[in-house]
C-alpha cells in the first residue's frame, strides 16, 4: 500500500510548520529577518535531494523503517529545533559589529532546516520507492499541503502560536504512526508512536513560549516598573498584547506640538506581534482630556472645514476616532481589519474606552481599508489614514518587503473617488531624515491626481510637518485662500511648518522645525514641476510611486546610494541603510550559494556526474543538463505563478489573510488533482504529451488572466466576499490543475530514462523553490508582478520545449 | 616564612604590573577611539557646521574609562566605535554619537545639566567631566542602581542619579542649561521644556537602541520661544548638487 495518507498528513504539518515559524519569528524578531531565516531553512528540502542521491540505496533497502523514522524525526525536530533555536541569542541589529552574530544566524538556519530536511527526505524516499505511483504520491503531497495551509490559518484562530507548534509536532509524530500502519509494520510500533504524539502536549508551557528580542517595542515597554501584559489574543493576523503601565503612563502622542500644554490621558498599549503599538485612551466623557488630539499634525483637516462624515482607515485603538469626535463630526465610519482589536474596545475594555466604538456617531466596520472604500457607496468629507507604524521599524526600512495596497497610485485614486466635493484625504507619516515616506506619498498623490484627470494637482495638495510627523492633504477641489490662511494659523499656533501649499513662498518653509535645508519644500516644488523625473532619478532614495503591480511603498532602497552609506558606517551612517531590501538580496545570495553547494555536493562526493561520452552513448537518455534545467525551471515557475497570483487576488479579495489562504490552498489542491490526473499519461508512457498539453494550457490561461483579471475584478468588486472566494477558486482551478502535471510527469520520464538522476531532480527542485520565493519578490519590486507571471510562463514553455521532446 | 613573603611580593608586583599594563592598554585604546572620532568629525564638518568638536568634549572622551561602563563580557570592545548592549534591552551609544550629542548642547563649566535615561551612566560621566552639576534620571531600577554605584566609584561626585519617571524632570533642581533625553520619547514632555532655561538646549536622539537615526536639538530662545533643529549626524545630503 502506498503511504499516501501519511504523506498528506506530513505535508500538511510541514506546510503548517513553515507558516507557523514565520509567525513565531515575526513575534520573536522582526518580519524581514523572520523571512530570511525561514527562507534559508527551507533549503532543508534541497538538502534532502543531496542526501537521497548519496544514501537512497541503503535507505530503500530498509524502506518502511527509514520512511517512518524520517516522518517521526520531522515531528520530533519541529519541536526540538525550535526550542534550541530559542536559546540562540541572535540580534539582527548587531550583525555589523559583532562577529558572533553571523554564526548565530547560521546556527538558526541549520537548526530550523532539520524538520524540513526530514519531511522532504521522507517524501522523496516514498517517491523513489513507489516510482510507478509518483503522480498519486505527489498528489497526496500537494493535497496535504493545501489542507495544511487552510488548517494552520484555522488553528491560529483558536490556539496561541506555541500551542499550535506543539500540535503540529504531535501531528508529525501521528503521521509516523499512520505510516507504520500503512506499511504494515507491527501494531505495537504504531501504538507506541501514537503514544509518543502526546509528548509535545505534555511539555511545560513555558518551554515553548516565544521569547521576544529585548529590543522589540513590547520588551522595552515591559522594562518600565509596573508595566505588564494584562491580556493576549491571537489570530493569524497577529498576536495582540494589551499592556498597562499604572506607575509610569505610556503617553503615546507622536508629533505632539511643542506648545501643547497637556498630554494624553491614561492609555493602554496594544501591541501586534510585540511591535506596532496603538493605544486605547481612557475615556470618561470629558472632551477636554482629548485636547492633545488637536495638537497633532493630523488635526489639520478639521481646521480647514467642518466635516460631517469622516472615514477613519486603520482605526486600531481609536485615537483618530476620538480625534474626529473631539472635532464634533456627526458620523464616523471606522474601518479596522482585526476583529480582535475591535473586540478589545467593544468588550474587554469597553468601560475603559468609554464605549467609544458603540458611540452613536461611530460606525465600526471590520474590513480591509481599501476594499471597504472601493465597495462603499458613500462620499466623505474627510478620509483619514493616520495609523503610524512604529518609528524604529519604519525608519530601518523594515517594511520594504511588505506589499501594501494602501499607498499605491490606484489606492489614492480610489480614495479620491470617494471624497465629497471639496472633501479631503489626509495621510500622516513619520518624518524621517533624509525625508522618504512623506515625499513618496506626495509623488504618489501627484500621480494619482494626474491619472484621475486633474491637470493642476498643485492646487489640490498641502503638506505640513511637526518635528516628528508629516500630514499630507489632497483635496477634491482647489484649496481656497481662506483654507490656506487657516492652515497657516494652525501651523503657527502649534509650531508646525508648512512644507507645501498652493502659492507658498520659500520663506514660509523651515522656520520652527529646521532642517539643514528646506528639503520638504524643495522636493514638493520639484515633484510638481517639470523636473520631477530628474528629481526622482537624482534623489538618493527611491521615491517613485508604488502601483498595484509594484506595491512596495516602503521600499526606498537605491543601489546608487549603498556605497556612500557603507563608507559612512563608522560615522553613524548605518541607520541610513534601507535594510529590508538588502535582507532580500542577502537572502538570495546565501540561498544561491547554499543551493549550488547542495546540488554539487553529491556529484563531487560520489563522482556521479555522467561524462559526456556516457550521455551521448545513449541517445534516448536524458542528459543531466536537460534534467537540471527542467526541474530548475519548474521549481522557479511554480512559485512565481503562485506568488504573483496571490498578490493579484489580494486586490480582489481585499483581505490579505483570506487571499493568501484561499489562493494557496486552491493552488495546492488543484495542482494535486492535476498531478493525480497526470498518472494516466505516466501509465501509458506518454509523459511528453502530458507535459506539452499542461504547459500549453497554463500558458494560455496565464496570458488570458494577465489581460482580463484587472477589468474582471473591477466588474465584480461589489459582490459579497463568499461569491468572490468562489470566483477565485474557479479561476485558479484550471491553472493550478495544469501546473500540477509537469513535475510528476518529469519525474516519471526521468525514471524511465535516467533513474539515477531522480533524487538529484528532487533536490534541484527543492532549491529552486527557495530561490523562487525570494526572486519573485525581488523581480516584483523592480519590474512588477505582471513581469513575474510572464517570466514564469516563459520558464514553463522553455522547460516543456526542452524536455517534452525527449519522450 | 621568608619564602612566602617573597612570593607574595613577587605576586603583588606581578599583579600591579598587569594592572598598569591593562590601564595603559585602555588608555591607548581610548586615545585611538578619540582619534577616530576626530577624523569622522572632520569629514562630517560641513554638515555639523563646525570643523572640530569642542576640545573640552574631546578631552572628556579621552578621560572617561568607557570600559567601566560596559558589561565585563564586552570590555574588549569598549573602545570600538560601536554601540554595545548593557542588558535590560538597553545600550551604550556609539562614542561618535555621544561626542556629537555632547558638543551640540555646548556645555560650559558652570552649567547644570539634566539627563533623562541614565543607562550605564557613560553620558553622565562625560557631562560630569565638563560641567558643575549633572542630574540624571533612570526608569529601570537595576540600571539606576548600578549607574549610581559606578559613578560614585569613579569619583564623579557632581553627577547625581535617581530612579524615576523622567517625564517630570527634576523640578527641585530646575532650571537647566541643557537637557539630554536619551530615553525614547513619543513626544517632548512639557515639564522638560519648562525646566529648560531660556537660551538653553535640549537634545534627543531618535531611532532604535542600536542606531541613532537623527538628532533633534530643541532650542529655547531668550523669549521662551522654541525651535527644533533636526540633524543627521552623518555627511550625507539626500539630493545631489543639481537641485
């Protein structure tokens, strides 16, 4: 009996483990380092190919035991390696100074790659053992992974990440018990293994609790005497920690005017994954306590016109909602993505927040910001996007890898479309030096206004700044002299500086908060003038507006600047480096190096590289280069398509989490079905035909989708979420079905022509998948996701052309 | 007995020799740290608006034994131009940044200076070399206690440390000629602005624990009006000469 159930369970657990590790390390470290660590750990898949090519004979001789042992080792190491990794004091911020840090990082890679290595070895072994059923086994692998991707999302709704880890480890061990049944090993063994599965659940809870880096925001706040976590909630959207600090108040009011006489009232801090703090203000119905909200740069729009209907995007703990209430707004729509955040204000801390989210004037919507606006029938007097990320994370360029559809040109167009006549869009960001966010937003707004057919954007924009924050206003109409006077008064009363308004004289800039030069004013003038293009080209950071096809607002990196910054590293220059992008490049470089090593290693050790004469001798045989190229291309192309389409569908489903879960699961499940279907081509020896058919199908579909998805999405935007999910699945199904066929058919073909290359193909494919994920992001940053799709289709085409002929 | 005595004398001499040797090594290391800072400042001069830092500041940097302010395990790196962790999620800043921050507040011998966020006490010690009175507030108890002991042990009697919430400043000792706020602040506390003398300066490093992104200098003019200056402690302009 082929062990398809244990393979499916193992794959489900391995994929769940991968996603869970990302969550855990985003809590312990920072997102982008988590990304690097887990990407590299996935090379464990590639390493299994190397290992199998060296040891498959011996392992196959003891197949049932070897297979069960590897499955078991996955389960045990998933837990053990995580526990060991927690003991490694890796501190990303010290990498440049501390010679030990790279070694810590390497140990993390190695430790975390072990579970993936065992999982892949088990699956690879099974594929080798049951060659005639490769497509069926591969289908079980994909179907399991698809279920795993949905399963982990569901699990994270009910279990904290550390409990989820125990459950996955237990699942891995159970898979071993299942495997021993499937392979008819003694019942006693199966029972023993099933008993062992309880082990992870019996460990003390403190062992698996994530230990945060002491430099994360939450750890820092907890250093204050009296500060403590009073509540925690978990979901796939993040771990929310509510912190009270009764002795020394939190006092969160970024950008508060120097002239403000009072600060915020008592606050509770709410951290997401140990960072990105938002606050809940104690509200006892006394509006005077919230006077501080009028002393922030984000209060500007309320001084230009009386808003009746306001939309707050990213409402979080409710500061912007309070700000609107303070300014007597009649109706506030507050949009927040995370339902647990809303629950904090509605249930757990309802009294503390003065039932803010149940106020008559406030209507709360649990929704993704942009999707909400796109689907809204209302027109607003003010749309306020004021949620700030944490400064240190924003300043370090740590979000560079995060796709964000909130700040793209198309997003701003959508917001502008939903403004009432003379309505305002207000966006507040941190002031960084040299300026980055605020200027990129300004450039984005100029582009959005132009695309929306407003020939004179300079009439519709204003930008002001405090010493810490900047607020950009975009108006649906031209700013009037009265409004400009109100802006000047607002700034003067708070020691803020105007950076741009229509007709602003240079002397007005840079008075209260002085920069070496009036950078903001100069940049705004340049971005509105004829030399905008030259300005963007010359500026030392990337300020080119993000678009839906290249949704990397937070990426400010420019290669031209790296050398200069590195020269300045001893002189306080390192903070200028935009880390996120560099981490991506460094990850790719390391993955490339390790992949090469992993692929070459078995060949060097065993001298298995076939000589040219050997290859030529059998004309029918498949040359190693051709096999190498085929599996490399498939490994790259599969994930290119998957990643690019996840991004395309995020824009349709508008909820990043649902989009990722639905698209990923649909891809894996339908690819699994495709793989199963392909068995008939393998059985009849017509693998080449199967490959050609599948690739032709997916190329046609890919091209059609590329052209039609945009218009189709705009047409279907207003449908309810469930209908959109159904449409998503329907659209992905045929594409994924085709994508599931080339890999098992390639293996099957290889088995009939050059079986000794099989483990090697498995390894190459594993390495390529790791490279692919990193490369896809890098390509999308530079060329956009459409290019990633085109490239993937070209890779599939080339692979089919080179390999399909062979049969 | 004689033999024991001789041995003791020998061991004592050896120990003293080692101690002298260590002190020399540290002095040399400190000297090269100061030279490195001077070289960096020369390169950055245009942007800091000065050719060199105040010689008194540099003298203080050359005097304060930085190795006493870092954990034993990091002593060998004490004079490297890098920040170091001191426990409790806190750090001792890069010497280059400490020198620039100190210079920017223009300390004079008769000054009374407030520091918010004592940390290891290194910045307080530098200030204590330069001015009459240094008052420093630390929010984390173990750090406050160890800094207090350390500064006293090194003879910095003019530096006083207390445990508490820096937000309210040190009312009894106000006003101050300068205020150094090294603890992260979401906004500048109004009490601190009040406790700053007219003509005084406040400096706030902004960024993460290991990397100072920018320095914010708050100036209170003689009429009590505030301006801030944002300074990048680095020779770097965002635009090329064309614009």
